[in-house]
C-alpha cells in the first residue's frame, strides 16, 4: 500500500540561462510632478504653487504637464538654509 504522506521535493538547481536578470539601479529623476515636489518639501500642493507663482521655485512645462526640476528644489532649500543661518 502507498503512503499518503508526500515527501517534500528537493529544490532544483537553476537552469543555465534562466536566472532572473540582475536588478538595475533606476537613474535619479531630474523632474518631478508638483505633487511629488510638495511631498519632497513636506508642504502642501497649494503652497508649492504659490511658491512657483512667486518665483521662489522654478518649474517647466513638458507638453501640457508642469514639472519641477529637482535642482530647483535643492536651490530653494539652500536659500532657506542660508536665510535661516544669516538671521542667527
């Protein structure tokens, strides 16, 4: 009579050439959406648009889409830090 208990299968070695491709590092984004920019700065989207209108943060249009250069966010934060350090 056969036993009803199944024996665990041993792991098979991977077949040559069928290994998953190595994960590629994603390049850093150069432009982000206004929602992403607001999140990166920990501010609201409405306030981000106010900063854009006031010329405090640069933005560009890609077709019909508004995008914010990551460098513009870094520049804005650098200016904030400089003004905060200058007041002390």
